[in-house]
C-alpha cells in the first residue's frame, strides 16, 4: 500500500507541474502569463499580482483589445470626445473604448450606453478576438452567438478557456484567449503575432524567448535596494527561476527586467583566480576554481583586468547572470559565503600570483550542492575523497574544513521533509564513496528518509532547508545495463572474467585479470570506477504489469515509478534494440513486459530497465 500511495502522490505532484495543452503546442501557464505580460495585453496590479480569478469589465476588455492590436502604442486612455453617455471623455478607458468601437471590435447598446463596468461574456470576448483576426459578420454562419462560438472553437481560441456561453470571463480565461489569439492564423493565413511584429519560432509560433530578450534590460547587480535599479510596482518577480517578491532580492543578486517582470539570480562562484583569456589586459573569459566562465559585462571585464582591482592569484567571487556568464566580480571576502560539498578527488595544482610566480599546492576537487565541481587548494592532508567539506573564502585564501553531519528525517511531500520545509531553490546532492550527482526535490517525492539517508543539511534564516546531502539514496549514481555475456574463469590461485554488456543500447566489453565479478546475464546495476566496470548487482523484476502510464506501472495493487533515464528494449530474435516508452505504452498488449527496478519507491528506487518481447 505504501508504494501505491507514493505513486499517487507523485502523480498528483507531477500533474500540478505538467503543462497544459494548447492549440499550437504544449506550454505551461507561467509561460502563457509571461507572454501576455510581455506584450502588455494584461499587466498585474501595483504588486505585480495578475488576479487571475477576477472577472473582466467591458472597459478593461477594450484596453486589452487595443493592446493586442497594431494600435497598442498609439492610443491613450483618455479621449477628446465622449462617444457614449456613460463614458465621459475623462474616463480612464475612454480612448481605448473609442478605438475598439470605431474598429468594430466592440459595440455599444441601443440606448446610447457602453456599460463599461459590466462584465464581458465569453461570446463578446470571442467575437472581439475574431474581428482582430480579420473576420466579419459575413464569416459567422447562423445567428449570434452560435456562429461566432463555432468559429472560435474551430480556430483553437478556446484552448485553456473554461468559460461557457453567457458566463463572465475571468482574467485567467482572458489570458488564455489572447495567448491563443497570438498563435492563431488570421483570415488571410498569417500567424497573428507576426502581424504585430513579433518573431516566430521554427514551429511557426510566437517566440517567447525572443520576445523577452528583446525587451529585457540587464544585467544589473544589486548593491543596495532593488528600487535603486528598477521599481517593482506592477511587476512579477522571479528569483532563481521561482516566483518570488521584491523583498526576497538580496545584495549582489544579478537582475534583469522588462516592463512586466524582474528576474533575479543568486548564482556566485568563489575561488582562486587562475587565468584570463585572451589576456589579463582585455579578458573575455576567466578561470576560477578550475572552471572557465565567459564575461558578460564591461564592468566585470574591467575588475578582472590589469586595470581593475582583482589579480591572478586572488581569491575572488564571480556573480553569474542568467546564462552563467560573469556579470560582476569582487573580492571573495566581500561576498561572505561558503560552499558545501563532497570531495571527489585529491591532487596537485600549479597556481600563479600577479607577477607570474608559480607555486604548487595540494588540491581537492569538490562537487558542491549545486552539482558543479570546483578545484580548491587545500594543504590539509587529513581531508580525503568522500569527505563532506565546507569551503570558506577570505583575504588569506581558501579554508577547507570538515562538515559536521546533520540529519533530517520524514516523508518527502512536495517541498517538505517531515516537518521541515525546503526552500524553492533547494540544492540536493546524492553522494557515494566515489561520485556525486545533483537531484531535485521532485525526484524524492513520496520517499521516506531516515537518519542514515541524510549526511548533511543547512537552513536559511526562515528555517527552510537550502542544502541537502544524501547518502547514496536515489541510486542515480550508477549505470544500469544488460549483461549479455559473462564468463568467469579460475585457474589455481588466479581468476579472470570477460563480460559484454549494453548501456543505453551501446555495447561494451570488459576483461579482468586477477579477479572476476561473478556476474550473470540480465539487467543489472553497474558500478563504474575509472571508466571500468567494477561491480554488478542484479535487479528485481516485475513481470507482465497490469497497467502502464507515463509515470510507472502497477501489478497486483502495487505500483512502481520509472526512472527519468529508464531504457526500454525490444528483445526479439536474440537481439536487444531500443524502443521508446511511447511505443511500449501504445502496444502494451502486444508484448510480454518485464520491468527491472533497484529498490522500492519509498527507498528512492526506480524502474531502470524495461524489456519487451513480442507476445
């Protein structure tokens, strides 16, 4: 029963994040909102809130229609004439109403009124958008509003709209309607967004990324208050890709903005400044902590050049923008941050100072909780591979110390672990003796963590978990393949083995001298060390499951989830060939199916391999 609940929980959580289907393609509601905000068709209130559940008035709809037309930058709110007895020329929407009525998108009433505060019905909204597409009364078959609604549906303008004939349109419904309008074809066969000057992507749909980048300002670095750079009024704020608030933006965040949105990024890299390319006099990229980063701004290039204050050999912090490029650089001691991670290698490195003198230092390679690997000088010989470490940065250099273990326990549900809440941008690392991999909170949904599963966690001022290091919990650190041939031999005191195996359809071979793996043929978990197969563990089987979905399978009232990288093989005529999961689902009854998993879902396990044989 626990596995059934885990699968259902994961399904519900995934459904909450799955994109909705639209006429042209599959997009998420957040993308729809960003497109409509970026075009200015709809904007938020003074706090940036879109208030999507509120109904829309006829005055508000007139403004939306103008903003969705070629008149968007030509019409002011007030007018010099009163067209309707209830819309004086001083009314905030008088100019928009005048334009919408004169263009035939909307009409008034026979009594000479417009009724600006009356809510807009579905048929009114649909008719206005159809007229923007170039359709006229002659194009609507049947009496009003049946012909209009039929055409509205056939053009896909109804996708995502939940209103029905005669009901008032909410702002959410209006948002979807205008998004569909932008992607619809006009009566003349041209994509409507293109008629307004917006770029289309290769699928012939509005290019959201191009739209945003064309209107985006930045990068800027917050040195005091966000308001010193841009007002957050009427703007939505995202921080590290998650919906946030202006108050959450911190000093040294890198921000970008347009008329509707502010994007903030708290992404920094600290370490020894090792080199610059093509030169320190005019750098376009720099190497810090063993990794190379492109420079995005002239301010960063100046600080990292011979004219600035940062020299080769200094311990610096790079502030990275949305594309991982350097927006600014400063001494690491000014940034006052540390890095948590696991040591994955120990070695030596050569470092240079500002005048070119070289020195050799013991180094560690640490995989941090952001999933990236960094190289730091570390003279402490008591730190080894597999140790959890904290790396601090100051004027005297880099300080590496052992992290004190800390554990958190409980069932993972959404962004909670037991009674603890995870931050939106929580960084999770799963580690074993030799490797580490970043995982995301959605990967852990439904799992149960005990004290032996968690090696370390850290919290922010609000008590939210910001960093979490697991002890080989997910099993995602291993490769999963099929042993197709295994030969173990022993002669006297010596042993050897020869193995052939498939990983993601690729055939590999391994011969061992002086040892054997004791492997047998079939799907298995493969441990790879130094590029070689080091050990093999057989997987558990689920034969002929009762049902299969995008998420997993069920069998005898129990359920299991698929791994994101689950490989599906067709086994026919003694040969394995990869097929898609879609093909497997579509032909479920035509196969005898066996699923192979490493451990139960509650314990972080997943179905790693599926083998289908013709029934």
